[in-house]
């Protein structure tokens, strides 16, 4: 059974940093592109970042470029999102998802990141 | 403002069919056959319902179908059931990025 389990969310002050993680199991993590998608409270879905199987290619939505960094550790079947210079607009549930031909085929349950003083 | 345009709401009675549209541009929907659709129930993670415009993942009922014409993609739900009531989102590849629609709340009357 495919499982994606996010962790690391929480309350952080504006301007602060946070790293969220995603532990994958039940599939061959290393052969998949992976993604982060977020959803602000009561709002729609927003793609955040993609990372290639070996980490050699990374793409970001414009609003997080220069602030967020996606990475992965295939030996640990894990995906990460380092978030710096956080603002209130980054408050959202962050989902990790596997990417199959530009569709998000498996999703985690999400982890809530709240940016507030 | 979302990159793809969806109607905020749609509705239908049990057994009826409903179609949700997703309008983009030549840079996304019209430019690639990588449109997908997601169903999201309140408090739950999204679920992939359609990928590559019209393909259904294993386990998704054939009541769900997808199509595309020019810059507009569509999701049709036939034989509406109570459990189909949810939010639906489209997404498209847009050249080194993915874009979502704003979502459509489907109500089963």
C-alpha cells in the first residue's frame, strides 16, 4: 500500500524557517518525480515545487522561489521542503504527492504550517 | 486568481450527469495533454480521478470521464451519487510548472 506521511508542520513566526518532511513507503520512491502542493485554509490547491528522481531538476512556483528549497533522500525514501522567510501567505496545509506524467497520483494527509506572531 | 478557471459551483440530482469545465490558455491546457482532475472531500487529501485528459486510475468508477477541446477541459460525472458531493480541481502542466484551477464545489441535490 502506498503511503506518504508528512511531518514537521507547526506554528512559526513571520520571517522564520521551518522544514517539513514526507516519508514514503509502498512504492519505489527513487523512480518518481515528487511534488509539494499546499492549500491555504478554506482555499484551493496550489502547486509549490517538483523535484526529479535524482534531485537534479527542481521547479518552484514564483511566489516561493528563493525562499523554499525542495530536496530528497532516496536512501531514506524521504522528501523535504525547507521554508525560509515565511509570511502569513504561506499558512497552509502542505501535501507531498508523487508525480506521474504531471498528475499527482498519491497524496499524503498533509501537515499544517501556520505563520503568525 | 488561479491560473485555470473553473465555475465555483455545480449541482445535479442523483442519477443525473454534471459537467465541470476548466479553462486555460495555449500555455497550459491547450498546449499539453496533461490535464488531471482531483476530488476532495472536506478535511481529506485530494484524490486523483482523471489523468492525461481522459484516463482513469484503477479504482475510479467509469462514471467519471474527462475530455478536452482547445483550451477547455471538462470532467463529466454521470449517474450522480451522494458520495460524489465534493470539491473538484483541475490541473495542467504548463511548462516546468503545474497549475490548478480554483475548484468547483459539486452539490448532489
